[in-house]
């Protein structure tokens, strides 16, 4: 099972939506609290290649994107494969 990490911040509706989507997939993931101005947020920025928004999702260290990206992959039927799940 790949390592899945998601950087979020409290009160962010996009973060809640992305976390719920991951939960619905029944995959283990690590949620990293990354409010604006924290070292965790800077880490998410650097790891994502410069995206300053949350959530930011990574699979085995590879950036998968934010909420809109996860939802797009789900609509296209590609999220399970991106998360390392069998269809």
C-alpha cells in the first residue's frame, strides 16, 4: 500500500471534502495540519512544486494535487489507480 499524505488546515472546506473522499476509499493516510505560516505549510509548498493552497495530497511522495484534482481523478475513474487501489 502506498504512503498517502494530505496537508490540510482547520476550517478549510476543500480540505474536509478531500479528506472525506480519501476516507470513502478506506485507504490509510496521514493528515498533516498545515495552517498558513507554519513549517508544515512551507513543506507542502516545497513538496508540491510551489502550490500555496491546501489541501495538498501526496502518494509515495509524488504530488497528486488538491481537492479539485482529487475530484477530477475520481470523476474520470482514475483515483483508485492513483491511490494504488485495485478497481
